[in-house]
């Protein structure tokens, strides 16, 4: 009888151990924020600003770990395999959680292997042309591109990137054909427009606002639902008759599947407080990033809609990684 009772007590230990993890005041020890992109980029910069503020606010260390490669999927895979205890989280981007699944095979299940904690911030994407290009509005560009003798091109910063897919979405919605010229990244693509190699590019605000402000490039439209506080003078595509051209470079927070609900709620709360602090907003504004924290319960619908949108567009445009 004693032996049976002892075995029964031991059998309950794993369950009690899991309960203890769920009930532990989070964070009780250092937290790793995995960034699936290289150090020095926009996502990495946002993650480091967030980590610094979270460390200050919680009294616990938040450390950025760059796990790069394969369009961000290496970093995603490392988090998918992590223990769901809240101490390994993922600072992710829409280009990997909603675009990459339709462009390349994944070593994880994009729908089942992660817990969504909500959006963190947004980097607006802007369509620009060289200052000497004759079009001043999107409608003028479209009208010119439809002419029989038009031979327009655009700078492609990387097949499958969010800016490339934003351009393709615009071409689809405007029903025009414009050939692309490939470049190795956003900075070379912008430089190509500045150097008159090609007249147009879609690019994140962080890499293009200084050139707009200097007058070297002219903004035709911003691919957001509303005008951006970073550049309120730039009209949206919806205002110019193309409501379907909405592409926002969202940065989100995800964790492994099975993350306890109380940790999800707590992490979302501390991130909201950190990102909405006035000094954090000011630091993010210098990167052309806008805090846009959403609640965890909004994630499933958002995630499903973004994946369906990019699946359909990528298939319709027959976009493939080389």
C-alpha cells in the first residue's frame, strides 16, 4: 500500500512541475529575444531598444540573440524547438510568418509551432520615384505605365522580400506590367533610383525618408491603411483609388507553441508599456518605426488573414525564389 501511494505521488510530479512553471512570476530570470535577421538591421534595432527598456522596467535581463539565415526561418525554427516557458521569445516579421511559407519549404509548422503574443511595431512602406520622374501621383504613374511605348522598370531589393511583394501587389491592383531589376538589398535598390538606373522602388520608410525629405526622391504613395505620423503628407494608395495596396512591415512577438496564457498576457503588457513610453517612441521614430502593440487575442485572425493574402498574391503572380 505504501509503495503504491509513493508511486502515485511520484506520478504527479511532472504535472506539478509544469504547473509551477506556469505560475512562476514572469520574468524570474533572463529572457532571450531571438531575432532571425542580422545585427544592425531595422528589426534588430527595434528588438534591442525593446530589450533595453524591458530590462529596465522588469529588473530582469532581456538579451537579443541573432539567429540568421534562410529568409528568417533558421531563427524561427530555433524558437519552435524551445521550451514553452516564456524565456525564449521571437521578434518576428511579416516577411517570414506570412510570406516565406508560400515561397520555400519550412522546417517547422508555421501554424501549429508558435504562440502569437501580438504585434509590436510597424515600418511603413513607401513607393518613390526619382525627383526628375514626371509622375507626381500614383494615377499619373499608372497612366504612363499603360501607354503602348512604356518601358518602365523598378528596383527589386530581393525576391520574396516584403518590398518586392508590395511592388507586385501594386502592379496587380493597378493592372500594369513593369519589369524588375534585381539588387542585393534595400540600400542598393534605393541607390539605383538615385543614380537613374531605374525610376521606381518600394522601400521601408527607414531607408527612404531622408531622401524624400532632401528632395532627391518623390513619394507617390504609402502602403498603409492610414497616413503615417512619420510622413503625414504622403497619401495612402486607398486615397488614390487602390484600396487593395496595403503592405505594412509588421514586427511581432511570438513564442513556442504551448506558452502559458498568463505569460502571454504578462509579456504583452510589459511590451506595450515599454514601447509606448515617450522616450521609446522617440527612439523608434528615428528609425521610422511606429509602435503598434495589439492584444494576443487579435493574433489568430490577423495571422490567418495575412497568410491568406500573401498565399493568393504569390500564386497569382507566380513568384518563386531562384
